[in-house]
C-alpha cells in the first residue's frame, strides 16, 4: 500500500452550497472507509461549474492516491463532472455503446426508452472503465494512473451506494488498499456529560502510552473512539481497554460500535420477551417512529397513541378527567396516567409516555416551553419525571424521546430478572 | 462590495470524515447566505490536525473575501482552529480576561465553575474581535485584513447559529456585503418526475433569455430555482415567470420558497377550519412526527394511533375482525377501515392511514416488501390506494408518509369549499 494512503472526496452540486441539501454522501463514504481501516483525508464541496470542479480536481489529484467524485454524471446541463475531469486530464469524451445498451436495458424494465437527453450519460472519458449501476442509469467510472485511482460516482444515494459496494470496495481490496479491521474501536455512552466522562476515563486510558482517544458529543450521548495510535496497540488490547471502560461506566455504558439507543432498548425487551407501548403528547410520534425504524421492532413494540387534546387522553388512554382539571395536561400525574393507560390498552408490561410544552407557543412562568414530563410504566410500578430542555421545538422532541428511551434502558438493565 | 464576492467555509472535525456526523453547518450557512443574495463558493472539510487546518486556511484566505471556520474552538486537545489560524497569520495567542469573565458568568448560571481545561477557551489570536456566545462558552472570533474577513465559529449547532444570527449577519450587512433579496426564487413541485417537469416547463422558460434555471430532485419532490442569470432579470420578472409555471403545473405545484408538504397540508386544513387524525401501521409514527414538527400543528392535527398488531386495529380503531381475516392486515379494505376508525375515534373530518410491509422481513410473492396501502377519509367519502416502494425500511416509511400527505393535499385543493 502506498504510504501514506490519502483519500480525497470531491462533492459536486450547487444544492450542497445553497442550503438545499445535506451532504449524506460524506457520512456514508467516511463510514465505509473507516470499516476497512482507512480514513478520508479531506472533502471538498463545489458547485456544478466546470471551472470549480476542474480546480478542485487538479488539487486533489496532485495530493491524494484515491480521488472520489460524487454527483454530476446525470443527463442535465448542470451535470459536468465527466467533462471537467476529461478536460483536466486531457482526455476525449467518447460515446460508449456498452453503456448505451445497459441504460436502455434498465429503462426498458421501467417501460421507458433512452431519449436524446439521456444519451449524455453514454459518454465516458477515454481510458476510463465502467462500473455497472445496478439501480439506475449513469454508471460509475474508474481510472488508474501512476498508482493513483480516480472514481466517479453518480449523485443519487441508492446508485452511489450500490456501485460503491458492488464495484469500488472489491477493487480497492484487490489492489491491497484496504485493511481487514476497522480504523478504531468505539463505544457509546448515555447520560454523562463529556467533561465528566473524560475525567472518569482519564486514569484508565492514560496508562496506555500511545493509545489514541477521541470523544464525539451528541445531544445527550457521547461516543468514545479508541485508536491503535502511534504505539500500534493490537485489536485485542483495544478490546481489553474497552472492557475496563465499560466496567467503570456501569449503566452509563450504552454499547459497543454503532448500536443505537432504540436498538438497545428493543434488545433488552427481547431478553425479557416483553413488549412496550407508548403514549405521546409533546413528542408527537417521534418516540414511536424512532423505535419502528429498527428492523424487527414489531416483535417488541406493540404501538402507541399520539394525543394532543384532553378529550383523547380521557377517551383513548383512560386518563381521569379530574387529574387533567386538577393538575393540567402537562404534569407528573397525567404522565403517569398516560403510561398506565396505554399499557392497559395495548396489554404491554412496559410503557412510556411524554407530555410537555414543545413550543414555540404555550407554557407558563412555572412551566416554560421546554418543560416535559415523561412517564414510565413497568410490572414493578409507575413513575414520572420532570425535565427541562430550553431549546427549539425539534430539539425538545428529540431530547424528550431520548430521555424516555434512556430511562427504560436503565430500568431494564437493573431490574431483577423475571 | 468587492466583486466577485467569494465565500469559503472550512469545516473542522475528524467526526465529519469518519462517518460519525453529518455536516449540518454547511446546510445552515448555505441557506443563510442565499437568503441574503450571496452564495458559498466552496466548502472544505478537514480533520482536527493543525497541519490540515493550516493548509486549508492558507488556500481559502488567498482566494476568498469571506472565510468562515466551524468547530475546533472547544476546551479539549483536539480543538485546534485558533492555534492553526494564529500560526498561519503569524499572530500570538493571548489570554483574554473579558472572555474569561463571560465564560465564568455563563457557567455560573448552570452551577459550574471554570476549570483549567476550560481556560483554553479564553485565548484569542491578537487583533481578533470577540463575538459573544449567548448560549455556550467558546465565543466566536472575527478578524479583518485587507478587506477580507475571517470568522471563527464554534461547532455546537446552537452556539454557531446564535452567534451567526446575533453577530455575523449584522456585521456583514453593515459592511455592505449582503443583498436585500435572496439569490433566487424557488418553488416546489410534488408527484411529477424531473424529466417530465423539465419538458413541461421548457417552452415557458426558454423564452426568457438569460434566465437561470436549476432542478433539485428529492424522493418524490422536485424543487425548481429561478436565478436572475446573466441578463439580470428583476425580482418582479422572476415572480411573473413563477406564476406562469404555477398555472402550467396545476396540482403538481406545491408552493413557493421553502414551504414543506406537512406545512402546506396544515395550512389547507386551517383554510377549512378542519382537523386530521392518522392511523399508522407501516409508517410507525413517522406520519404523526412529520406533522407535529410544524409549530402550531396541534390546532389542526388531533393525533393518531400507531398499531402493528391486529388486536389493536380491532380494539382501538374498530377494524372488523372479519376484514382482517378475509383480506389480511395489508389490504385496501383494512386501510379504509383504519382511516374511518381513527376519524371516528378522534372526531376529525379527515383522516389518513398506512398499512404495508416495510421490511426487511415479511411480505409475499403477490405483496413483496415495499407494498403499502394508504387510506384517505374525508366528509365526501373513503378511499384506499396501493403503492409499491421497492426500497429500504426507512425509505419505505418516508415515501409512504409523503404519499399520504400528498394525497390529502391534492384532495383539499380540489374539494368543493365547504
């Protein structure tokens, strides 16, 4: 492998610079490379103009061993990546009959034919190889020169990912450019702030000279990465260090790798062959959505009710009207009644509930926007807890969802086995 | 204003390159600039190392009039932006007592004190001005040299956005670097593929010489941007062109600017002073979540039920057991019964329902994973429709949610006024 391996990615597309689209390709490619022990060195985001792409390409091609471009291979006038790259490398763009045949075949499946606009996608710079696009029209393209590799990928997410996994990864492996293990070992924590976490782990980690440690904080979760570092610790050593961290962290340890909180909750429920239902007010469906994003969720998530108004809380969840009148809909009492009500309705041993002021309107001096009560129902009892997230509507929904899931996670972890 | 104005953004953070975090800052900054008539020219994503930041900074500073960095102003060892910039500009890093006082004041509110680690945030390159951070510790920093501006922003989203809006925008306006109108006029369409849309609009748009047109396709939605272009069309002319497009598109026209589909649905319901409820199976809460993300949703969205299993469909939604036995849970009949049931439960004149196979398991030869039925209930009747999205679980949920919302949007648009 050429040392050091340097990977540069050029993302093209005006929409990425005009605040119209998130760059999900960088997240995807970064994750793919890290899984194979290598890392992206730099990413450059430019618009659709040939000049901008050409400048970015010249730099990347001079500095990196692997250059990947995303976008700009489609049929419209602002698709310019092939044109820019061919110009920069001094190559002609040739019409390719094999590409034409593949595109025509793909379109036929959808009952369409190749029109003049679409023919733009049949050109490729001379000397480039074609990477088959199994789910769309524009193929990926591959070019090697002086041990450097240039890979052109189309912009639609599904097409980019299919070509990357079907063609790019196998070729990079064959060229000996990837490792057999990930770049680092990582674990997730929950409910402990970054500074406290770092202080807690410092004595455990400092004793391993040369170990690389990095923290990444999200809303209420901090991820920790352990890199082999300059002293090149073995994978087994990293795993041993991780074990020590897990012991020290106790309940604050969420899991190894990219396990998510809802995944973890569903696994813990599976361990008890138990199921969960949810009653949502201020989270408005996000709690159910977060759980149902996990494949197989239906085995341990029975469902839920989203109800904003009091009548529905009374009718659908059996919340006593007297409670609503006496304590208000945003109260510990109502959170408890909602959790108990939905557990009964769905016949689940466990339930979660949320009620609060997500804003921007509503709330009061004693209970400003951001005040949330979450309720937890289990075979052993019912509880409610008051939280405060002085933030935007969306963040309040996310943090309340996270807090509810983290609560049941901790309870399921420590509960006596049934 | 220096012509041409060139804006470069440098995003720092290993997590952006390691597949651990989406770069939401570029989306935000791009949108902010476009609203003020200017555009980001280029964005560069680098890791945390001083060397990588310094190289990226040298290039950007040589080419752009405005350089913005995001991230790397925090207290930990991998926060290196100030260090890299000071080195590149040959400036010293000085301890600043005003910054210290501001940070201490902020921490006191949360019952914390400034520790040695936190003091790293009190240093600033000499000659830099401080931009107050109203929601966190690390301040933003501003430096001007030869009519070029360098702006350092902290990585946490809330802090970056607060400083940008409180301090950066006002200063850029004062310096005459922003316009009074957005860069372009845009509108959204729904339910029409990009190639058909482009073909439909071509004769309308080609007659305006020099008009800039760009398309951006999402899952089932295409956005169209109209730029003043080289012939510098006036805003009024752009608005007139947009009107022509709207007429030609009919129902496929969703709205002007960044209005979203759920926003549009809630507005149409408001126009009828009517409300909506939802019964979700395969979308698992995403439909409710999408609606409740809109501020004020509770006025026209009553709530919903997420139910995966048949018992709950029978008990909570009153779906007849015979229907489930005869047609199965994934059927037009059950979609209709779910929509009618939830409308009755929540006493809403309108309702939507979803039932389908989101995968990865389930489905059959006749109804593979991706088969979804959506139901629509209105004062004028009940209908169901069969759709097929041969994609991943998450995309199936999103497209089914989108299809349901687009259905009610079209019906509300064309329904007789009540």
